[in-house]
C-alpha cells in the first residue's frame, strides 16, 4: 500500500487524544497508595466502569483489525468468530460475573491466581505458581499482538515502518500503566471504549450509504460484492459441507470459550465490581456494547470487500484503517482510527498490569523476601518495576514472533489461557465435585496441549486450538474429579 499523505488535522487529533489519555491515566494513578489499589482498584468499581473497561480490554486489536481482516479475507464464514464471542460475553455477564465477584470477595482474593490458589487451598501454592507462569508466558504474545496492531495502524496512516510503530505504541502505553496500575487502566479504558464503539457503529452505518453513492468503489453494495467474488465469500461455511463445515463453525466460533471466566484480564474486572447492584448495571452495559461492536466489526470487513475488492489490500488486517480513510473526513477518520489504537492500548495496559502483578506478588516477592512481612509500598515498587520489565519482553516477543497476523497471535494466547482457565473457573463456581487435583491437572494439560497443537500445525490443518483445548480440558476435569476424592474443607 502506498504511503498516505499525512494531514495536519490527523496529527492534531491523534496527538491531543494520546496526550489526554496519558494525562488522565497519570491523574488516576495518583490515587494508588498500595499494591491492592494497583492490582484491583480496592474492589470498588462502579458497574458501568467495570463493563466498559472489560469490553475495551477484551476487544483489542483483534476486534478492530483481526476480526474485520478475517471477514474481508473469507466473507460470511469469518463472522462465526463474532457470533461465538457475543454468545460467550452474554453468558459471562449473566451467569459468571456475579458468582465470581462474590467468591473472590469471600476469599479476599486480589489477583486472578490469588483467587485460584485460595479457592483450591489443598494445592494452592502449586496452582498459584503454575498459573502465574502460564499467564505471563502467553501474555507476552498477547501484549505483543497489541504492539503489532498499533504499528499496522500507524503504517496505514503515516507510512511508519512496522518496527518503528511498535516502539511508538510502547512509548505511549508504558508511562501511565507503570505509574497508575489497575485503577489508572480501568478509567482510561472507559474513554477508549466509548471511542471504539463510536468507530464500530457509526462508520459501518455511513459506509453502507457511501458505497451506494460512490462510483469509484469496487461494488455498490455488499450483496453485489458477494456476487462478484468467489462463491465461498457468500457461504456461511466457506463453501464446505459435512464435517469440514462443522469444523469451520466450531473452530471460528470457539472464541466464546475464552469468555467463560478464563481470561484473567476480564475476570479481574468482575472481581473488582463494588456490589451486586453494580454487577447488574455492568451486565447491561457490557452486553449492549458488545451487540454494537460485534455487528459493526464484521460489517467493516464486508465494506472493505465492497470498496477495494478481494485483492485490493496487501494485508487483510489493514482493512479497518483503509476503510476509515476512504469513507471519512481526515479529522473524523483520525478520531476513529484513534479508537483502533485505543483498542490496542486498553488491552496492552490491562495485560501488562495483570501479568506483572501475578509475577511480582506470586513469584518475585516470595523469592526476594522469603516469607517476611513486606511493606505495601515495597510491593508497589516491585510491581511497577516488573510491569516495565514485562513490557520490554513483550515488545521483543512482537519483533520475533513468526506471524505478524494479529488473529493468529491472539488466538494462540486465547487457547492457552482462555480455553484452559475457563474450565477451571466453571468448575470452581458450579461444581462441588471439582477439586484441587482436577484444577491443577486441567491447567497443566491445557497449557501444554495448546503449545503442542500449535507446534504440530494442527491449528491450520484440523481445528483451532481454542476449541480443542477447551474440549480436552473438560475431559480431564471430569475424569480427574470422578477418580479423586473431593478436597477436605480447611
């Protein structure tokens, strides 16, 4: 793609937004007084704040770049990811958010793994350490995907090389994340969530009118684009039938499994909600936001097909910035593309805080102080240093990861963490038989199965690791629970 001439209005909008974001994050960070504030905002979030933060965190570069890119490249068969995700979000907010909040409060858990360790006390120390390492490992790639997403946006708009763009995103997100922690992140997430939903709803509505009026587009409507493309584009299964069609639906729809409580960055939002009343408000806000987002994101991909044709873009995941720049006035396009960058920032900062907190509180601090009582300010200092270190490693992972496709990188982390820990959370909340041995066996199986499945190449040739990891973990959880005795209550 040719470099696009930078418009002065474009630069002004983006600079002002980023300056506001960093300033607002640092202002919120002034409220952080101890490690509990840094990790979970004192468990006092209003429901609407938790919901917007949870949505902004979940809908990362994958929703604004990866998902539209898949739909642009595949057509209707690529929309199963949005359908599965929306179903998973509805289930999580209706059936999981409140029970998880109450159970975490009952055990006075500060982090995701802190909850798991206290919930399964018999093997709590093993579970805490292993799950912390697993989260940090997969989140290196997940955070790296956000750096890649931001870099792709900068490349499309300014022609900035991908490697330089990743450094720019890194420089934006690190200051307020290190300083403010969770409390800073969730409130900046709210701003980002509002910009993102504006981009995902307004742009498609305007785009449908635009393609019907502009004679220079490839097709005058999405239906016409389907008729001019390969027949697989208008098929819900990509033209496949039988078992192959079933694997397409399950494989792409398997994003829903990660939403069933297994993603720590989302679960901590549930844990931080103030009370049940606020949880109900959060449920309504979260589901409504998701409805707009998961209709809008696939539509952007289909609009890209109508505007540019199936071979008009060298990288399908650049369809969103390309569509915005084609449709909108530069100042409006800048605002909405800032929404795309907001998606990467909101996820990157949340993942950094969570993974660094897990690493600091469950591994580094116990090793440094060996059981001694540690002052809260020292823990806070270690957490901030760890956040910076994790961010640097994640940036390096973004440079060396074999695939620069966001959908692939995020899907890898989604399987290893989301599909694995969803089974553990569901067992913890809803099964009396599910015990600590089953929880530990499920975690170990899920993490190593995901790695092996991807290394063997089965992700592309058979079915997604997200689906297979979830099903295998369910089988392990059931078998171990049936053949071992329930934990003795301490």
